[in-house]
């Protein structure tokens, strides 16, 4: 196969999710290269336990958005393990929402 064998295509994704959120990484984070697009379903607070043990996009009440693994909280409903923080746990009392990652599109340099 040579490059002339490639045909342009349009891609449409139908994600089985109600409240889709996407972020682009500005730097390499964990297994995700800089420029990768991470897509997840934002969970209602009552359903946030479904995110435990999963890699998630996490928004905090101050507007910051981070990537991490959500665990059952020590002081609140959730704790966040940040991949680059040596396993440090973020304060869970200010988590606004979590979105387990369902799709990652990796940027190729």
C-alpha cells in the first residue's frame, strides 16, 4: 500500500452518552501525549460512584479541570489520584463533576 491508496473520509461518532465532554491535553499526562483529545460522559453527582477506579476528566468548583483516577474519598465522596503527582490525592470536597474517559484520540507528532 502506498500513500496514493488512501481515500479521504468523513468520520461521525455516535457516542452512547448523554452529557459528553472533551478536553485536549496541553502536555503529556500519564499515557496521553500532548495534544491528545480525551472524551468522556459527565456523570450526575448521584452516579459518580460509577467513576471509581476509572481514569476521568475531573472538574473542580474553582473551574480547574484535571485528569486522574477517581477513588472513594477519605474526607468526601471522591478523591483524585493525579498521574504525575506521585500518587498524591487531591482534595475531594471541591469536585464539581467527573467524566470517565470513554475515548482517547492520540496526537502523533
